[in-house]
C-alpha cells in the first residue's frame, strides 16, 4: 500500500511545530535560563542551528527514500532489516510513550482549568485524535494547522503584552556563567526543539517530498525558535534569571508579573491548546510507522484514495495479531 500524498507545506510545517511546542518549553526555559542567564537566548539560537543541520541530513535521506518510516526506513535501506527493526521498534515505543505522557499532561492542565477528570480527559483526547486519523489524514492535517495557528497567535499575544513590562536591568550581566553555561543551556534548548522528525516520518504522505520536507523542517524550527526567543526574552525581562532557574513553572511565574493571578491560568490555557497538536503529531507518526512495518513484513494492503483508507491498515494489523 502507498499512502496518499495529501500533506502540503502548511500541514507538514504544522506537524513539526505541533510536535515541538509542548509543555516542555514551559519548564525547560527555566532550566536553561538558570545555566546561561540572559545568554540563554544565544543558547537557543545555537540549538536551533544544530537542529537545522541535523534536519537537513534527514531531509537528504528523505529525498532519497521518500517513504513513511523515517529513521527505520533509512536504516533498513543502509544497514539491513535486523538493525532497522530494532531501531524502528525503539522509535515506535518512544512515540507511544510520548503520546501517553502528553495526553496525561493535557488531562492535568485541563483539570486545573475546568475540573474535568484528568485520566478521562487524556483517554478521550487519544481516542478522538485516533478516530480522526483513521478517518483520514487530510482532515487531521487541517486540524493540526488550525491548532498550531491558534497557539502561535496566543504566544505572540504573550510577547506583545509582556514586552511592555520588561526591565532591561535584568539582562546585566548578560552571560554570568560564561561560555560553559551557554553550552549547557544549548543542550537543554536542543531537547526542547526535538520533534521536527515527525515531518520526516510522514514523508510518504507529503506532496513533492524532495522540496517540501527540507522546507518544512527549516520553517518549523525557525518559527518555533522565534516563539521561544520571544517567550524567553519576556520571561527574563520580568523575573531575574536566578528565580527562573529555580522555579518549576518559570513561564507561569513570569506571566504572573504582568497578568497578576490570571497569569498561571493563561499559561495553562496555552498548554491545553498546544498539547493536542503535539499528541496529534505523534499519532500521525505512529500511523505512518505502522504502515512502514506492515510493508516490511510483506503484508499487502490495497491502496485507497478515499478518506477511509486507513481503516484498511487497521484491519490488516488486526489480522496480523490474530
């Protein structure tokens, strides 16, 4: 079976952004600031450059092997199916675990906002996104674009409101821990940018992958970097970097400085909007990984161009289990 190429640049870029923007940045920003001080801005720029370089390597492989599966597909082609299977199942488990953790985070933050049961909310999120992906990637991709655009607008609003309250004295000294601190923060920043490889894993559903994949990788990392820099700039400008470094909720702490008691609620709202996009990106990747594994096992799945094509994949997977 060959998957339909229904994802354009917008959907592919949204897939990468959604996978990168999660709850992590709202915690890791404080960890990074505690290591580099205000120079954490430079650290995140370095991290993004490293991610782009690695992404271009993936894009080159995706151009040569424009199929679903990402690293699993590339390793099978270059190092054999045994090593590819080991790496592939490791990635598959990682995506499943990530989906679980992200859905639990969604349930927790939704509970803070509305009082809804966190476990039930997490399960309903996974079920809802799973059903959407079974019905078709086209609608799921459009939903991804909508969620990501909404999150971007809200984060830009955070920057516009917060920049008016920035105290530039908090930027002195700019690099209190020297180059060593910047390098440590770069590692933390790189971890917060992980997720763009979801674009590569869905290569078979992307139109004109040789052009779209590298463009989407660079675009998604650049957009996320700009959003993170705006968030970091405001956070460091309203709270001393030492306090950010010791806080478990650094962005909520910063927002409280200029939004009062509404600050933590505002941050929780951003996270509740961002996490479904992250979870959806993971689920799309899981579907594509599953398709790649089934083909490697020489299972024949008739190609289908209608919106219920993924139901055939589910049926074939069930027949394999039995």
